[in-house]
């Protein structure tokens, strides 16, 4: 089962969250090129997409982005 199905997000919102999350991780890759040597803290934020928003956490040392919450409106 796909995560967006498990969360019961509509396909439009799920697609927008995925697209924006991919943009954010690409941006993080440029900021944290030497991710394994990154000495700072994790980065968190809120991203807004059409029809909703999501909170995320970036772990620079792992170059991973975790969506921690999605709100539809």
C-alpha cells in the first residue's frame, strides 16, 4: 500500500506533497553537500501546497526528509 493511500489523502494533495518534498530535499542536498560531516541540527519547517500544508523534518547527516504531518483545507 502506498503511504498516501494509508493517510487517505486525495491524489492531488498527495502528489503535491510528494513534489514539494522532493524539491525540499534537492535544495537540502545543495546546502548540505557533505551531509555526513554536517555539524548542525536537523532542519524543520512547514510547506504549503494547493489544498493543504505539511510539516517536515530534514536530517542533513542522512539527507532524508520526513513528512511529520499533513493538513488538508
